């Protein structure tokens, strides 16, 4: 039995990209039965919840974020019966389940679009100057000369949220999955849905419009009317027992605007992506942490911390190596609020940079030459050839056998066991999870914080060993410490005073 309706406030949530997580039927594609078979692994890891990226019926033009049926499982991933079994077993193991919701757009294979129900999408007689996030124009012309809007791929037409039938449909979709026992939703493109009245041009600018995200308000993102939608959703979430929640993926121009998505009458959380974008340097981390905690006070809810996800290069590569990635992880897991992990980061997986172009499937690669496929390569489970997969949909690097879960299982120094140890301490230690932090004076390349009661976290991003006058017992470190107790470069430690 799962208790604690505020579980999400300091939860560790593990993102599962189903196609790449685990394959139960041997067809080279991950599936829900594969996830269910690995629930023991996730329970041993120590996560509080899993977030399932889309598994809905989809032609897979954008990795499942082009949904053709919001109430069913794509045969690639299994069946609704498989989903129900996954939910039941996850709950038995004390793991909650969050599912992705994709409300800004559907697939062009959705029954509405195929039936020509244009009032449920955004059509006009001529395009404006809006651009797709994936590159190129955001409009595609149909046979009768009209144009439809797609802020992402042409196969992903934007829904018309001014139509009450669209709003009613998604309220029913929420209830459909809540009735099946889901514990929450991650809302994709939560700052979308509502477009400025009249669809005005963006106007002259330098570079792609996508680069303006977060710098200023665009006529197709973060419009005031989007909050009316969430105020319709919150009573639905609150009407179910057990702390059902929703977290927003919202790229907005200011903390004040982000705060509007979160509250007792809208969503529970909004992703804080600035930590993921920080450089591996004490000053960069501190700037982001201080800013994020101030924003959390403004929002009135704990912040979320993210190092990797399905849209960005893995942080092993982004930060410059495994040692830095391990150190950044200990910092993240010691911060107040909730943490979202991406599948495979607990194995120390790097970004795969050398995938053949003909195997890449990301529509962004096809339209602007940038690919997210490198962080979506299937996870290595065993040391056998194929790492536990037969003909995976993207090739697994042969050297990943050494990073497989099997190879790391019995190695106390492995990244997998570092994550297990960190999550165990986080769950048991009274200083971790919610609460506040205090900064400790430290050299310019060193970041030091104290979590009350008595836990000190030190991260050395410099080139020389760092020694701080902190007496106590080392609970965990991301790498070996020096004999004199100093902390080597690219290393973090948790110290109990």
C-alpha cells in the first residue's frame, strides 16, 4: 500500500524510455513486459517512481510523441493488459508510475485528423512566419490549399485547444489512465496548446526561432490561456486518492512565468532544466542552484533536478567524462527537492556519437541535422554479445558490455552501486530530500553545502586537490579520496559531521 500524498516533493523518479529500456519478446524493441521484468532492478536501485515516456499507439514519426490513440498501447510495446500488470507489480514493490501526456499535438494518423475534423486542429488559408522546433516552416499545405500548423514534425499537427471538444477529450484521457492506477503525468510541451489570438508573425530575428525559447515570449508558447487548461485538470487529479500529480515540461522566459504553472489550482511541479544546462564548474552550479531555490520559493513547491533526459546528450559526455558525471550526481541527489534520473545514467553510459546517419530516426536530424538518437541507444544488461538484446533498433556499442548491469553488479566501485548507495542514504538520512541548504565558504573551484542535520556535501571542480576544515565521517564519495582526506579534482563527497 502506497501512502504519503506529498511523495512527489522529494521523490527520485526514474525515466524509462520504453523502446530502449528492456526487450521481453526479442524483437529488438523494448516493451512494457521488459519494464515489468526489471522492476526488481529498479526497486534495488532505490527509486520512488518511474516515468514512462510514450507507449501509446503511434506511427513513431517522433519516437512515440506522435500519438494516434491516447487510450491504448502500441503493439510494439504490448497491450493494456501488460500495462495493468506493470502498474500492479510496480505498486506492490512500492514504485509509483508516471506516464507521459502529449496534449500539444497528435499524430497525423489520429482518427480526428484522418477524418478531416479540421476544427480540432489549427488550419488557415495561408502560413505565417512560425518555424518548427525541428527546423523549417511550421506549416504544411494539404490538397485543397489550406495549411495546418505543426510546431514539431509535419506528422504532428497541433491541436486546437480553443475547441471545447478537444478539452473534454483530454479530461477523459486523464481519467482513463487515473482509473488504471497511474500516479501522475509528465506534461509534454506544457507551455504549448494555446496560441496568440490571430496567430501573429514572430517578425524579424536573427537565427532560428527555436533559439528564442526561454529568452522571450513567443506567440505560440506560454500564452496566458494555457493556465485555464491546468485549472480544469487539477480538480480531476485531486479527486483521486493517493497523491496523483503532474509535472510540466515548460520552457518559459522567467521564473515568474514558470511559477504560474505550479500551485494548488494548477500543476504540482515544473521541470528546472537549468541545472542540466550548467557547466561543470563550482560557480556555474552555485549560480544555478541559488537561482533555482529562489524560484522554488516563488513557486511555492520544491524544485526538480535533472542531469540527463531523452532530449539532451548524456551528462557523462556533456560534462567531460565519467568521474565528473558521478560527482555531479552526488551533488544533484543532495539538493532539496526531487530528482529525475534518465535510464542508463546509473550505468555511466556516455552519449553515442557515431551512429550511422541511415539508422538515425530523430525527425530533428532529418530537418536540421541535430539528433537525439545518441542518448536513446538501448541499455546494456548483460556481458553477452548484444548486451541482452537481439538485433536492437539502434546498435549498442560493443564496449558497453563492460558498462552492462551484469558487469557492474558485484563491483562495489561501479557507477551502478554508487547510485544504489546514494539513493539508500538519501532515503534514510534526515538531512536529504526536502528542506533547505546552507553554503559553506570554500575555494573558488570548490562547492560546499550543508544540509541540516549535519550532512556536508563537497564538490571539487578544480584541477588541484581540495582540503576543507570539515571534521566528520565520509558517508559516500564519487571516487577515491586522498590519504590526507583531501578531495581530488572531479570528485564529490558526502560527509557526516
